[in-house]
């Protein structure tokens, strides 16, 4: 299962820096996770300072 980023995202980029497969990119108003690239490792969820990431 891929992870998703909620509207609570503050666009800090911490999740993108923590992603080992570069599945996270900056979107228009928040960061986005590419489900086709995400390996569901949870690294992004553990580093998000506002808990905006969860499993889909």
C-alpha cells in the first residue's frame, strides 16, 4: 500500500528528503507521493513533523 499526504502538509520537504526512492515531489499546494514509485517503507511518515502522511 502506498502512502498519501493529507491537507495538513506544510510543504516543508522533510518527507521528500527522507524518501529512499524519490517518490515524493513538490505539488502545487503540498507535496505528493507517486504511488507507482512508493515502496511503502514508511520513512516519510516517520519524519513528517505534522503527521500529514499515512497509509492509503
